[in-house]
């Protein structure tokens, strides 16, 4: 999820300086940023909004592999020689993204600036998140996995970035992220609502008490 801003460092201002290889674009909800199989030629920085990364297998089965927010980067596989996109990136909400071409991004990283430190911190945090997701899938119940997904979407634990009201998200997407069925998601969501962990009031409100599911469930 999104990182807290480095004090005194304006990532957007830095990324949009008058140099070639960078641009800012607005995306509407459900608009595709890039599709699985497209040429991997740029890295993206999320200024505002939420982005979903989805992978479709050869058998046609889709899975949501990441949901990202302001301050996150995505598409960095191109820096490691990835020729095509391994996932589809699409906007979950209206979003503003900074696109940095591959060569421009490599140039930025060679400058060894505070930006380089920020980007490396992002990569390390993303790696930790992937490891946590693997452990979650191996050892935790579907109910606990759903609680963790909802807390991550609400950004609990990210200092100064808590968003207790999350964007509209379908139970089908939650089922893909958790690795279970929609009826099971519906069952868990109703249970969470009855226990007061979540509520529907102009959006989905996530309460910190949902942490109880992870700690004691």
C-alpha cells in the first residue's frame, strides 16, 4: 500500500520536472492503464486514486494480486528486463498517475537521490507484503484473510494514512483476493457487520475493532 511521504520530499514535483520521458495522466474508474501481455516500457507512480493488478491464467482464471494506493509505484518489472506486462493494471477509482519511461526511470535511479531511497524502500516493502500474502494463504482461514484484506484497503497501520471508508469494491473481487467464493465472502461480511467491525453508510466503513479477527479469530 501507499508509503508515508518523506519529509520535505514532493514525489510528484520531482517526477514531473521538465525532462523527457515523464507525463501525468488522469484515469477513470475501471479504465485500463496497461494490459497483461502489453510491452513493459514504463513505471507508474500513483498520485491519487487506487489501482488494481489482475492476472489471468492460461485457463482463463483471474486473480487480483495487488491493490495499490497513493505513493505506490507499479510496473517496475520493466527495470529487471521484463519484456511484457505480467498483469493488467486498472483503476478502481478515479486516479492520477505519473508515467516514467523505462530509460528515464533508470536515469533517475542512477542519480542516487532521495528518490532512489524512496523507490528502494517501496521495493523492499512490496517484497515483505508478498511474503506476508504467501504466509496468509498457507496458514490463515478465509475469514482472517478477508479481515486482513479489508484492513489493508483501509490502510490501518500506515501512520497518517488511515482511510476507514474504502472505495466501492465488489464481493467478487474480494473473493478473488482472498481465494474463496462469493457466498463465503457474503457470509463473512454479514458476520463482520453484525459484530460492529464494519458498517455500510455511504460507503464501507472499516473499524479498527476488525483487528480482533486477526488477533483472536
